[in-house]
C-alpha cells in the first residue's frame, strides 16, 4: 500500500513540455499530476508502448489526437476525461488565463522519456525545452 502527499513543486517536465509531479506508481501503471501553464502549447508526441487516461481538474485547453482511423480536436475543461491509446499522435495546449491541470494515468508504467517521439502537430509548440 502507498500513501503520498502532493509534491510542493514539479518533479520534472514531460517530453511534450508540461510540468509534472509524480503521484504514485504500481506494477500495472502510474499516475502523475500535469500542469500546462497559461497559453503554453506543448510538443506533439506519440508513445511507443504506453496508453494514457487523462482527467482534467481545472483550466481550459484543447487536445488533438490522431490514430490510423480517426483525427479529432477535443476541448478540455474540468471534468472531461480522455484516452490516448498506444500509437496515437497527440498535442495539447492551454487556452485559458489559468493553467490547465489534469491527472494522467499511464499503463504500463512510464518507462522513461525515450518512450515519446516528438512529431509535427497542428500547433506551433511554445513549451520550454529540457527537463
């Protein structure tokens, strides 16, 4: 069993550019808290082996997703939950004056940044480089 407090500061930056806080990890998956600062456009990426579930906590934004059969842009607001199946290209951005904050569950556990391949998406990224 695990119990953890919410981290007071971000632990890292995702390959896409969001600030992330590691919340909990298990054998079958892990969960992070992600923050996309106001106005930030993250890099478009695709994952090689993991799928993700996102649940938006606050702020507003958009996510573009594309797989072999469909392409769509979804508005992200508090209470919205989306999935990113393995192999789906995606890009997200914060469109509000307040940061976009969401929980992200990765299955299986995130293996490291080599998991994500950066690619071209519909929006020009503004996220800072590096971790």
